[in-house]
């Protein structure tokens, strides 16, 4: 996914440790990866599923 624009999640820690990066600029998919292992693969979510996940995280 060379066109993915990655950003660090606002829920990631500030100590440089456990960071999650998200790319939500591509049509039809939201990508998530570990910032410490950027070549280790990505998780792919449908945008609706990602919104449901975020709502649950914010609620709990």
C-alpha cells in the first residue's frame, strides 16, 4: 500500500514504545500497523468496522 498516509494513533503512548499507526486515506480500507515493526504486516479493516471499533474503545 504505497499510497497509504500513516499517522500515529492518538491513543498511543508518548514514550515511543507501544505505538499504533493508522492509514485511513485509502478508499474502502483502514490499515493498522505496529510502528516498531512497519514491515511486519498490517491489519485491514472495512471503514465501518473501524468506526465501530473506535466507538467501542472511546466508550469503554
